[in-house]
C-alpha cells in the first residue's frame, strides 16, 4: 500500500503544470501624459504597457482613430489653435485581450504675437505751467514693456502705457512724444503726438491812436481828443498810472486809477491840448500797467495859432417906421455871430432911447466860433415924433463895444368908432339896449346907460385892430326886454 501511494505521487508530479503559463492580456504601466505646446510646435504622447507579446497599438484623437499611429508613442503634426483641448488615447492589444489608456489632453497656446498699436497717442494742447498726459493702447503677447520718447530721446522712468509730463514751458511747444512697445517677439513705435504749449493768460495793451496830433489850436483855447485803450490779451488789464510829459500844455482826464479793462474790452480817456503860445510843442503819454510791454507810450504833438476875437452883427441897424403911440411895433431880430476862431464873451447888451426895448440872450454869455446869439428889439413910443435909440454890445472882441442904431417915429392913434343901425321893432317900445363882445355868440356886455331912443348908435370906445360883435334888445314900457337880435360885426383897423 505504501509503495503504491508513492508511485501515485510520482505520477501526479509528472502531470503538474508548474512550467506552463497562461497568456497575459496587455496592462498599461505608464499612461500618456497631458501635453502643452505653442501653436506651430508638435506634441508627443507615449504609453508603456506589459502583456504577452506581440503588443499592438492604435492611437485615437478625441475618439477618432488616427491613421498610421500604431506604435507606443505618437507625435502630432505642427499644432494650430484649433487643436487646443484635443484628447489622445491609445488602444493596446495582444492575443489575450486589449486595454485603452487614459486620455491625455493637448493644450495649444497661441504663438507669441509682436506688439501692435491699437490706439495712438493723441496731440495735446496745454497752457504753460500745466502738465500733459499721453497714452497708448497696444496688443501683443505679454509682457509688454514701454519706453516713452520726447522728440526722439528716451525719457527716464517713462515705462508705462501712459506718460504725464512735468509742468511745461512755452519752449516745449512743438515737442513730439512717442512710445516704443516691446515684448519677446519684437518692438513697435507709436506715431508721434505733438505738444502745443500756449502762453499763460496775459493782458495786452493796444492804444488807438498810437500818436495824437493837435493842429492849429487857438492859443488859450483847449482842444480834446479821445484815446482808446484796448485789452487784446487774455487776462484783465490793470492800469496803475497815466502821465503826460514834455509839455504842460497836454493833460489827460476822464478816468480813475487803478483802471481795469477786461480781456477783449476797451476804455477811453480824454487827452487835452491847451496852448499858451504859437510855438509848436511835443510830449508823451506814459501808461503803466500789468501788460508785459509796460510802460506803453503814446506820442503827442501840437501847433497853435493866435486867437482872433471878432463878432458879426446882422443887420447893422433897425428901423421900425411909424408906430402908433401906446402900441408896440412888430419885433425885429439882431443876430450876433462869433466870426473869429476863439471864444468871445459878451458881458453886456444894453439898449438906449425912449420907447426901445431888447429881450433875449441874458448876459454874460460866451459864444464859441460860429455860434450865434439873437436879440429881439421893439419900439413902443409914448409920444409922437421921431425917436432914435441904440443897442450897445460889450464884449472881449475886437472893436467892442459894437453898436446897432435904432430908429422909429411915434404917430398919434386914429380914433375909430362903430356906428350901428337898428331896425325898428314892430311892437311899441320905450327904447333899445345895445350889447358888445369880442367873442362871437357869447360874453356880451351892455354899452348904453339909458335906453337908446333912436335907430342908430355910435360906439366910440373901440380899440384899433380889434373885431367886435354887437346885438340889440327892445324894451317896452313895462321894462320887459326882448331876446337878442341878430349879431352884427365890426372890424376896427
């Protein structure tokens, strides 16, 4: 029994498959790794696998078989941005089975782009003392670096997308500002922006005229002209002093200091020349202000002529003819005209002679050249017979006093009367009353103190050159008075 068991054991040993191995399916030992490349580069994926040989490989892209990609590694063609996010996996196969690797992701970064200016720096205009800011907008692969230039020269520290200058002076006007933008790929320089620097606001004085001449001014007579002072600047003009020099015959007036003139406005002062002799003179007006060109000068010159003081009188005599005593003549005028070149002062205008009077032009009065004064004369005789008079005109003119002879004759008044003829009443009456007025239809006044018994009535109280209106009434024995008769008119010459 024991031998048999031993034999069986040996036989069993001879049948054990200890030297036989079953075929092994593929197993991934190293998965494909994610890849990051720049557009234009290739990407390589690889896998490590075990299993009974031979092993075969088939790569796919995002689930789509890649033709010819049948090795343990796969290198793409040159990538583009459209390849970004694609996934790559491999199927490993042998006689025992197959296995698919994990999917590796491909990240494709855009290729570096050279800088490009999208917004150029703009021209700037500032006032002296102000700063100016220039800015640029650029695209391109980061990081971008900046270097600003002034008129072609680099500006220290100006290395950002914008640049603010220090306070600018007028000498900086016309400068140009540009910026060089750089990255790893290249450099681009912006267009040059122009800087204009205006001067700071300042007044500017412009006198008009720039010189003033007085010609043929009468000695001791003043002549004035206007001097316009304009502010043509951009800030208020302040005038602190206006003086004349060279001759005391010149003066200025019509203002008070300090005198302010806003930008674009003007003011006017008066310049006067008062010569004391016929000798030509010259001078100057000096205007002190806050204008950069201060003081401002205006030239003065003047020539004088001697004064002529003469009066012209028209008419040279007056005749009033016959004038009825107790009345006045028609008025007559005497015109006195300054015929010289200087002012003449009439101190008196007197009239002499009985019955003569003068009105108009109270004295003293001063006449400028060509100016006239009118005197009105009348003759009012109180007695008959010729009567003479005179107007005496006293002045500072040559030939003073001037005389205007007056003549006239007083004549006795002609006594007029108005004779009225009444129409008898058809009734028995005791008499008539007569009424008079100087206004037609109203204002009648009774003339007779007792009844008029006849049919005529004479009015001897009439005045010359007057028109009268008459009416009559009839009165009976009982004292009853009728209404007014028709109106009668009498014109007294």
